[in-house]
C-alpha cells in the first residue's frame, strides 16, 4: 500500500531532523524537508517542532533573538560581552553541580553569562 501524504511528510520531517548534527532553526529544517517534498510548509514545520518539544525529543533554546533546536544538546550557554553585545558559546560537560540545587529531573539548560571579553 502506498504511503499516505501525511505519513510521508512525517517520515521526511523525522529524517530531516535527525540529519542535523548541530543546532538548527525552523527555516533550516524547512529547507532540508523541501529538498524531499516541496509541499511541506512552514506551518507544518512549526507544528512538528512543537510536537517534538512536547514529547522531549528535541530541545529548544533562545539564541540571538531566534529559537533554535537541537536533538542532542541538553545545554546552550552564552557568554555575552556587555560592551559589544557579542556572544560566545560554551559547553558544560558536567551538570552535577545543579543536582543538589534542583529538586526534579533536568531536561535542558540555558545559561547566559554576562561580562567583558579579555
Ligand atoms: Zn546561542
């Protein structure tokens, strides 16, 4: 039996999301999905991303005024130079220091550190 249009679109979206090895945004996902099916629109992309967020299959972060997504990274950290507004990303390898501060299961973490670049 042939795949229904909906099943096909969902499969393409799944494949497109898992093809990203780093952060992506909705437009980048749309572009990748459109390589396989031009009929997939931005509304479908947003609906799908929301679904994945609700089931904790992807993480979302605010980055430079944009919402970005990741299917692997649980943390997204900024060090911001207060003079220039320039953002540098950094990673945290060990989150143990938070475990004693937070009662509950941690899903994802965003950190914004402000200061002056040296
Ligand atoms: Zn960022």
